[in-house]
C-alpha cells in the first residue's frame, strides 16, 4: 500500500501506456526497440508510465497485457504493413516490412477497441488501424496528381524533416476539430504510403490538400481511438496541437484506470460482504485512486517494491 493510501490521500492517477516495439536487425543482431521520442511523449507529455512491449504475435495479443494497460500507443516506423494484409502486390520500391509487428499490431488493434482500451496510432500505426478494419493502402502517395510532398528530403536535418510540411483540413463536426478548435492545422509529413480504401467503421477526421486522408477515428469504439498520419510525438510537450492530442489521450487513459479501480474495489467489497461503493474499514473513499499504477510484475523487473519506504 502506498503512503498516500495509508494517509487516505488521493494522488493524481498515473496511467500505464503500452508502446509497441518494432523488430529490426543491425550488426548481425536482432532487436525490438522503440524510439525515445515516443517514450518521452508518454512520460512527459502524458505524465504516464510507458510500458514497452515486443511484437510476439498471439503471445502478446492473447495475453493479459491489454487488461493491464490504460492505453496503447502504436508508433511510426521505417517499415510498412505487408500488402498481403490488404490483398495487394508488393511494391519493389517499398519492400521493408516487419512481419512480427504486422502479426501483433493488426489483431491487437481490434482487441483493444473491443476491450475499450484507449488508442492513439501514429504514422505506420495510422495505416495499421486502417488495414486492421479492412482498408487498403496506396504504396506511392507522392505520385498522386496534385499531391504535396508527403515525405521530406532524407538529406535534411532531423529538425527540418519534422518541420511543418503542409496543411490538413479538419472534418466539420469531427472530434479533432472540437479538440483543437481550428478548421486547419499545419503538420509534418514523413510517409511514402497512405490510405487508399478506408476501413470499415472508420470516420475521416482530417484530409490533406490532395484529398489524402490524414486522420481517422474508430466510430463505434467505447473509448478514445484516434489515428493520425503525421508525427505529434515530435515536440509533444511544446507544440499546441500535439500537446492537445496527448492530453486527450491521457484523459481517456486516466478514466480507464479510474474505472478499473472502481470495478476492482467493488469486487473486493463484494468478497468482504461490503455494499458496493462502501470503503473498507479505515480506508478513505478516495483511496481507490491511489492504487499502484504499475502492472503486476513490473516492480520485480525493475527491482523495486511498491510498499517499500523511502
């Protein structure tokens, strides 16, 4: 039990956000990794605990992972979703694929939505959401007629590559327009592929000047489920639009954690013969908000104990 719980004080809820890894090879070794910018966006931009998880297919999808998480972040990646998942041939110019991530992310997205786990998907993650719901991808968006450049000069500096590249129009009456309070925003653009056929149950939230879809949400999701083609994790705590997106994601994650805590408290209360919502003896009614934010087993991994003193 935490000090706050012992004192009957309800601290700020700290959600746990799962971040999917990418599998790649370097120096004759295989790695599963996440770029630090995503970790920083969750830690500093959401005041949440980032929990990285590997791409292991059904070993992850069928595990209790989603029950432990308060939100899931699907990152961007240099790799692309393999075209077999939307019944298309492989473009010889875009052949870097991550099959392990495909086999993990696509079913995980559907499972997360079913379970009401808040979801934010970025770049490749945005494309994964579309494919997960039956959509297809255009493998060469820069060849569209009248298209702005959707991918920067790779010889430019990182700061230049992530600089605003074009405007996107936010859908009238859409969630993004309500959140951001603007009709248009400037976004960065670092992708070769994009949505061709929109997935079933997805609602368009933003489009580029050439009509390319830049943001979608899952219409019937019981929780926050937004996907964007650009990279809001870049300067997530200082860029106003990025900050708004991550704050909305954080709010949804905190609500899920609060709801899970109340459900757990109700189960314990029923087991102890207490009325639903009645606090345990000598326990503050607000103490459920003070539950340890880390999933079971996390403390053992980092050599810490949630009940240890200072």
